[in-house]
C-alpha cells in the first residue's frame, strides 16, 4: 500500500519548534558557487540575508561540513545565483537531493570568474568577497562583501516554504 505521508517525518508535536518557525518564512532559493575549474564547489542556499550599505553584505547559512564552506574561505570569494521558478531541478541537484552524473556542474554552461564559477543561464547574481565564517547552531554563517551585482527582469523567483520549492506566480512588477 502506498502512503500519502512521509513515514520518516516526526509527529508535529515532536518537531523542533525553531525549525517549524523557520519553515514558515518564505525564503529565496539560490545556488552559491566558489572555486576554480579544477575544484568547483556549489550548494543550494535558502537561508541568507542581504544587508544594504556601503559595502553591501551577504550572510549565508551553510553547513560547516560542505565543500562550499571550505572553498569559499580558501579562494576568498563566491557567487550567489538567484533561481527562477523553472530551476527546481537545479536546486535539487545542488542540494544533493537529485543525482547528477559527473557532479552538479556537469552539463552547465559555465564561465569562470575571479569569484568562482558563474552559471550563465542564471542572470541574477551577486559577486562576493569572502569576509568571515563562523559556526553557529547546527550550521555556520558565511559572510561576504558584495562587490558587484547583475540583475535581470526576474518576476517569478523560486522560493522555499514549509519544506518545498514554490513559485510566487507570474505577477509583473
């Protein structure tokens, strides 16, 4: 018999209340890349904060055991790519939820920048210089100075809400 519910999910009254609260905050879905052609690293990141100012600052919640955590510090830079509604597959690949023979970068049109690999089809990007990282909670905070930004006419970003990817709908500005 096929079940509608996930048998591995804890009962609602046993779940971490902070995690449940965080799940009720709609979050942008990004792929953050760093590294070189020989050693690229990339990760889907939905927990991030962009602080306006001179300079602008990006803070990302990243697992301290991920390749991105180490590579961003080693290279001193990273690129934040904003995903669109049609990029769910890419989000799942870089999150490690979907297999990708040859690795997550296989088959993508890439350009190497001084900040790391640039995924060409993702037009909204922030190029960041690594500032700091520190472990907190079950993850870590990776902080970078936003050195430049490329923004398109994005109107339907991919968001993460209550455990799944969603669309905001195609509403114009």
